[in-house]
C-alpha cells in the first residue's frame, strides 16, 4: 500500500467517524449534527496545534511541554484585539500600567547591562541586586495604583483595560505574534539547555502564563472571565429572527433553530479548514525546502550540522518561535469559537500533553500525520466517555442494580479519558513508535 | 520585646510552614533524582506516583477508621502508610516490567523515556481519578496542634503566637529519619553501593558483576517509598487532590535541578531553597515589619512581593537563574 493511499484511507476513516457521529445514534455515536460539527471544529483547532508542535518536535527535535501557555496567549490576543475598550480605563491607569511595565523591562535590561559590562566580582553582584531592588520598588509604586484605578471601573462587568475593538479575525495573526514574542523571550533563555531541562522550563513558563492571566484582572479579568467576545459569525438568535434565513431553511426542510446552529458551526468549520490548509501547505513547503532538510539534519546530528557551519542555536530559536506562533493562532481561534476567555479552564493535561499524544500517534515529522492525529485523538477524547460508559455497563451488567461497586464504576466512567489516552500513547510508542503516518 | 514578637511572627508564618513544605519537596526531589541518576531520565510521572501512594494510604486509613482503629494523638494515616508503600512498590515494579524494561533493552534515548513517562503519567492520573475521584480529600486526624498559638502566648506572654501543627512536626521527623536511612543505605550497604556505582559508570559497574536489573528494581522500590511518604506527608499537612499532586511536579523538579540532578544532598538543599523562597516571597511582611520598624516607617500596604498564586513563578525563576549560571546545579549533579 503506497503512502498516499494509506494517508487517504486514514483521513477517510476519520471523516466516516464524524459522519457517523452526525447520522446515527447506535453505540457511542450521538446522532446529532451539532455534536459532529463541534467535534470537527475543535478537531481542526487541535490539528493546527499539533502542526505547530510537529514543527518543533518533528522537524527540530525540540521538546516543548509549554503548549498550554502559547494557546492561552493566543486567547488573550482575542481579548486585547477585538473586545471593546473599557471607557475611562486608559485615563484611570492604563497609561500608568504601560509605564510600569516599561520600567520593569528597563530594570531587567539595566541589570543585564551591568552583568555584561562590569568585571565579575562582589561589586558587580551588589550593583546588580541594587538595580533590581530599586527597579522593583519603582515598578510597584507606579503599577499598584494604576491597577487599582483600572480594576475599580465597573468591576462586575469590566475592571479591565478592554481591547482595541478591531475585527476579531485580526486577533488570529495577533495571537500568533503574541505567542511568537513570548517564545522568542523563552527561547533566548531556555534553548541550548538539555532536552529534559527545556521540557521543565517550558512546563514552568506555561504555568506562569496561566497564573498571570488568572491574577491580573486588569488584563484579562482573571477568573471572572471575559464573555461575549465579538464573533465572526452572526448570532443564532438573529438568524432565527431573519425571515429570509427562515424561509431558506424551510426550503431544505430544516427548522430554524437547527438550521441556524448548523449554519454558524459550518461557518467556523470552513474558516478553520482554510487556516489549517494554508498552514499545512506552508509546513509542507518548509519541510521540502533546503531549510527543512537543514532542520532535520540538525535534529539527527547536531555536531555534524554545526561542523557544516549551521548555527544550531539560532535555527532552534527560529523554529521554536514559528511553532509557538502556530499554537498561538490556534489558541486565538479556539477562544473565538467559544467567544469567551476563561483562564481557569486551561489545564496542562488537556492543552499540552493531549497535543503531544496527537503528534506522536499521528506520526512525528509528518505534517499530515499531525493533522490526522489531531482530528482522530480529539474525536476519541470526546467519545471515550460514552465508550467507557458503554464498556462499564457491559461489564457490570451481571451486578445487581443497587450495588455500590456498580454505582462507583458508572460514576467513574468519566475518568476513563486520561487512562485511555495514556494507554494509546504507550501502545503507539511501543508497537509503532513512528506513528500512524511515519515520516518519509 | 518587639523584636521577639517579630521573630515569633516570622517563625510562625514563614519558618515553620517553609520547613515542613521544604521537607516534603526534598523527599519528592530525592525520588526524582534517584530515577534520574540510575535510569537516566526525568520521570514526569513522579507527581502521579505520589498521588497513587497517597490514595492507597487514604483508602486504608478510611478502612482502619471504620474498624475503630486509631493511633492516639498521631494521624491514623501513619499506620496505613506501609500498605500505601507496598502497593506503590508493586505498581512501580509492574510499570517497569511492562513499560520501561523494553526501552532499556533497546537503549532508547532519554527523551523517549520522558515521552513514555508522559504516558505512564496519564494512566496513573486516570487511575487515581477513577478510584478516588478528582475532588479534595482530607484524612488527617488525631491531635491537631503540638503547640497552639494560644498556649504559646500564655506560656511566653508575647503578643504573637507560635502554632506548630502535629502534621508539621511529623513531617520534619519523618524527613530526618527517611533521609538518614536513605544515606545509610546508599553509603553502607552492598546494594546501595552497587546502585551508586551503576549510576556513576554503567559499563564499569556491569564489568564488575553488578546485576543491572537488580539495581533498577531496588531503585524503583526506594522511589516508590519516597514518593508515597512525600505524598502522604503533603496530604496530611494540606489536603489530597489529584491535580495538585500533578502540579507538585514543577517545584519538585525545580528542587532537584537547583540542587543538581542526580545528587541526593542537592535534592534536599534544593527542596528547602525552593520552599523558603516560595514562602518568603509570597508572604505579606506587614506584621513582621510593624514590630521591627519605627513608628514613622510603618508600611501602609501588605508588603507582599508577589501574590501567593505566583509561587510557581518563584520556583521557576530560581530554576532559570541556576540553570543559566550553574547548569549542573548547586551541588554538581550530572548532565547526561
């Protein structure tokens, strides 16, 4: 079986799964087209994240477990770009916050300058600590009152700076840029460390990004969440009140509620597919280009590549930034799909390690593999719960209805997800370490 | 007198919690460091191993409590601890047999091991949630305080109280015993010496007739005990929640790396460094400062450098600084 046939067949398989989800309610399928499209949309977003991770791991062998952080930054970009500015926030303290942040950055730059310029010794340490301490006090002195000012504005509804009020689609590239900026900072400090250390470093940074988003209410409203973000698609209610739309739906024999929900979801699916295809095409071109071959050469033998005059650290930084940017775009798309930013829901198991399962199962180093892995694993992630319930119902069929064991097992079926994902990952790593679609 | 009050306030809010937390981190980091030095990979499943051991201990504790067994003023969980350790040992040996052994035989790269440990992490996490659920569990019983704040105030006549929880006392005592036993084992016994030899130079160790599978087996047994003890102590002191244990991975790794991966002394030092920095930087210093500073300099705010939610940021910043300036950690660990 040639590679192309295998790839097509596997994609066809995922397609059939999603079609079955929409059309039949046998076994664990729900028979709802809404649910099928929901799975497809998040699957497409996951596929884009997997594409980004594949760029870092498959092309360059960088072990990044901070995906959650970049995804969250993409979500933050949606708030900063598209939500309406809070009236008065900038005069109440927005300017002060920006000034304080600039002060903080300048302090760090000054400290680094001291470290670079002065002779090593006790004096250098003392001056550096003094610069940092003074900088920190000044920063807090400007920052705290400004934040209090911003957060005092209508705290039940706003209390944050708000955004620029630009069209929400602009937030997607902006999310990529924000994630790329963060990745550049992280890469500058953490790349060049050994693979395990890079893993721990990225894991930590992702947690910090989430902590910042949860606590800095002036930025993202923290755990109060930002809801009602602008959408690129019309609201379902408006469609249902639109006589023309209702008439059109009637032509297809659909009732207006179902038609409007499907219409909106299909719109998202189309948009996401376009973005995915563009990114996939770019990744594919990059893989085939001399640049892609160089990346794989570096991955396979850093020393040899260095001997050929390749600057390994810079190339690593480059691809780390690119891959993270893709994750940022995906994060922005996800927040747009939900039309709300909920910093409390970011969980490394779901946003970092699940993406890794997708990449490994799909086949690291193969872009089509990542997309396939993204769609397939996302489908499983959603469907493992009903599958597990089905399984446990079958197993416990013999037990009497009132028994405590049966009740506990049925209650716990929801937790089958993590167990199954771990099992899939271990099985793939053991029996097919190159994934469903191996690298060519 | 003001100075004494300040000192007591400091010990009460910073010193005691940090020592207890530091001991828990140190025992956790010892486990990570042992896996790293003998099996040569960063074990991402360590947090969930701790959760598993604690879960078994909690279940046995509940069973003992239902039988009416208690340990007097001490928590019943201490009686259940051996059962937790035994179960975790069995699980570790089972995981090693079914999962890790295959890759060891293949001499897979460390990063493959890390990936595999991610899979193990998922499965253990799922298993724990499956059995005990994702919620919060408190299982500490017995006497709550060694010294309560009120008794301390009555005893000394100071305005500030010093409270030491029983669990904090137990944590420190257990930590001392565990560390002493571990060092005795590593330095004095034959198996311990062969473990160190294997970790220093695998080829030479094999040449001198050390059985690698035996070394690996003992490592997992020790790691299982350390993980369970660390998990139970943390759970007694705070509370048990699967997700919190997963998140403990970060400070534990930070402790192990700051001290130098592969160095047991480093792991202990790292644990206390991380714990003390987390607590001091996120503590509101107002109370202490009002005693020490003269009236005119009294602070208005809480004098809290960072809010408590940023404790990850603290351990992480220390980690980065150490990695940048001293990549092998404070106590020269090894870099594979």
